[in-house]
């Protein structure tokens, strides 16, 4: 399934083009520093950006006016006799996102989140995976409207929409159904912010990185259930591949298996996963873990990750799956590559895809350039 995105109706105007160098201390850059916690006072911001405090103060007044920044207390007593400095923070309640996570069994988790990706309201709905994208679009239209009402929010506060889809959804629907229907474009007609329709593992990997492993240079997030796939974050960015299909390790052939796979081939890792998911007993889990570890070892040699997290039904069923993975990875990968490798169960829960979808929206909707446009005065004023 290819990754889809759509801009939606313009939430902000592009900042007007100006000749010469960019202005110092752009408003969007000030907010970016506050969001990342790099600087939290006017003095810190001015020092970090190398500009006068008065310049930063002007930008902060704009952000305060638009509700993107709020006061957050004062610093403790300093060495001098001056007054404590006011601390400023990004206002995570300045707006909301809409996020959905579709499961392989057709269960759809829908949520309204704040701008930190935390769910404010959520619900679950059933979707027939064989019905295709048009049916899913109708369900999301209905469930998103219900979610906004339940959270007491309105459409004009929506910064964007993110929808995560599992691998294998295309094979359950009529041939070509997903390719012919632009789900992101349909949703963009109803909301002003950007819309992202992506594989669920990409969203999960982003959420795991931001919430639990922000310093990881290379993070692999493995989803191990009825199918096996992984998301990849390198230098803080999700790597999706040329057509959005990176991480489809479930269709790697494994030794001593001739089991049929949903892709039409035989001997795929996914087929092993399906067997273990149907009978999650100790021996089957360890065997599936070893085979997954054999495939993962090649990825470790290729990508040299510092963290691999694993989530899903096979991990939840017992320790045998992870134990089997570790045996194979440490036995087949380059010793130097696994010496410092962290291979562990995922830190986030079942709603990781929701958080990742929301953060994808926020990180695109609040780039410095987007914020500059958002706070720009109306043309002609």
C-alpha cells in the first residue's frame, strides 16, 4: 500500500516572500525551540538564536496571541539580584488532531488527540476489511464526527488527520480497490490541515522513537502478529522507501518452510507468523522468533540499528518469541553490530499507532515555515 498524503484546505497562508536573507528569529523557529525544550525563557531564546531580547519578545507576543504558547511559571532564584525569568511552553491544547488505527481484524481505533499526541477521547468501531477503502472512508467520516463531538471540539481546531493501515489490507479487498480510491484526498475535503494515510508500522516507529528512544540514531520497530513488518527511523526521520513499502520483511523467504502466504508465494516469514499466531504455544513461538531473528539479523547487518523494539500478539503471548529472536540475531549478525544493540519489547501500548499518526500531523503542521504562515497577518493588513 502506498503512502498517501493530502494538504487539506489551507490552514495557514504561506509567509510572504521577501528578497534577501530571512528575517532573524522567525516566529516559527521560536516555537520550534520551545516545543523541543531547547530554550524556555526569553533570555534563553535570544541567546540561542543570537538576537536581541526585544526581537524574541515580538515573536512571543504573536505566539501568545494565537494561543500557541502559554506562560508556565518562573525560573528559580538566580545568582544575581534580578527577578526570576518567566518560563514559556508550547500550548499542547492549542488544537487537536484526528487519528485512526485500523487492525488486521478490522477493529478501528479512533481518537482525538492534543498536539502532544495524547488521546483526549477515543472509541472503537468495526470495519469489514474486505469492503475496501470507500467503506472505510464512510466509517471514518462518521467516527471522526462522533469523536469531535465527544471531545467537545470543533472542526476548525483540527490541525490534521492521520490514518494507519496494516499490511495485507489490499489482498482482502477487490483487486485494485485501494489503488483507485484516494482515501487521503477524500478526508482532506473535510478538514483544513494535512492528511496522512500510511502503514501503521511507520506511525508506530515514530511514536516509539519520540516517546521512548529519542536519542536512537537508527530504530527498528517490529510488529509481530498475524503478519510481520517493521518501521524504520533514521536520524529522527521515518524511512518509508521509494513507494512506502520499506519494512516488508514478512515476505522474506525463510528456511525449512513451504507454507503458503497471502501474497501468493510460499515459505514467507508471514506464513510462519500466521501459524504461531493461530497456536501461540511455547515451541511455535520460539520457532517463529528464531525465523524472525534470522531475517532481522540481515537487517541488523545492513542498517546497524542501536534499538530494535518488538510489539504485537506474538510478543504478548510469552517470552519465547523474543528469546528465539535474540538467539538468532546474536548467532547470525555481525558481533560488532549486536554488541550494543538493544532488542526489547516496545514501550508504548496498543495505541502507539494513534500517537504516531498524531505526531506525524503535528510535526508537519507546525514546521517553522507553517507557523510563520499561521501567524502572518491577513494580506493587505
